[in-house]
């Protein structure tokens, strides 16, 4: 069991809408991001790729096949071609006409209202630099955490923008992973949610990392991550996590003053 002293208060715990409120609206669309904000989330996660004409677009997969009515790799298409696709119909009739957003559009739309967790996807070497440049140009550098599964993207971040916060998404935790995460200067380690236990959280905190989980497939796992003392998670159903955190009782003597 997690020690009661490890309780995260609702305002400190990172409740991050994963690809927006993606249980209820098509992932990585304005509809999903808007819905997450309407639910009360103030952290959005999204995935960025580069188009062949060098625009940053928000989509998860390397191809458009699963989440649009098109086919083929994102990286081989122009922005105009991608934005002609329907990115909502696959999810439901109510979302017909949704488009693949650009990162610039999202930075403009949510400026001053959210913290973004931008996952560097794709396999283009200059994607991290271009993402940083765009974030800085929009004055959002203080409101973004950059994450990736890809070691090379995080190495590029370390060299290009060492002051900006990064988190490494990992499928396992080992001594080698910890050593690499330190070398990368990551502030967060982001383990698969099913790995998150009180012992793991204590270990990663002792190493100096914030612990932010991913892969929260259901509510029991959501609760497990919270009770383990983690610092946050991405979740497709932010409404349920918000309600759970709001309903938790602070330990005696630790009630909030406001
Ligand atoms: O929280 C990060 C999470 O988004 C990683 O997995 O596949 O959804 O990008 P994925
Ligand atoms: Ca992601």
C-alpha cells in the first residue's frame, strides 16, 4: 500500500487528457481537445509528425489509415492533402468533417489555457528542433513538456533546448534506463501504467524523476497509479480521473486551506 503521506492533491496531480478526451471524441482532433477542457482538464497530450512539406501535424500513427478516410504515410503527404482528409468519421457520425490539426493551430487556440504534453513521433531528424522553434514562437515554452519513446529525439532535445522539460516514455524500468534518463536530463520518467507500484514510484522519486504513467486502459489501473503515489498520467477519460481525484479525502492534518 502507498503511504498516506504520498497522497497527491488534486491540483498537483497531472491529469493529462490523452490525445484529448479520446474516449469520447476522435483522438488528436480539436473536438477531443475542446471536450477535455470542457470536462475540466488543463493538460493535453498530443502526438506530432512532420509532413513532406515540413509542417507539424497532430496525429498518432505513422500512417493516416486508422484515423482518417485516407491511406499512406503522414510523412509522404503535404499539409493540404492531409487536411483534406476526414479525421472524425471513423469515430462516429457526430464527428464527420473533423480535420487533422496543425501544432500551430493548437498552440494558438489553447494559448494561456493549457499545459501541453507534446509527444515527438515520426522519424524525421529535425522534428524536435522544429517543434521547439514553433512552441517558442508562440510563447508557449513555459507551458509544454516534451515527451518521446525515441531516445534519439530526446538526445536532440538535450542538445538543442536543454532547459526545456522532457519525459521519456518507457516500457520497462532498469538500471540502464535510469542511467540513460539521467544522461538525457529528463525531468519525468513515464512508465507503462501496469508497472507502477508504490515501490517503483519511491525508487524513481529517489532518483529525482517525476513519475507520469501512460497506457491507462481502464479505471482500476487509473486508481492503482494514483494510489501508488505517481505524479500524473495520460488518460482517455479525464472526466473519470478528475472525479476520482476530487473525491479523495486528504489525510488528517493535510486538509487544503483553500
Ligand atoms: O502518455 C503517452 C502516450 O501517449 C504514449 O503512448 O502510443 O498513446 O502515444 P501512445
Ligand atoms: Ca502519445
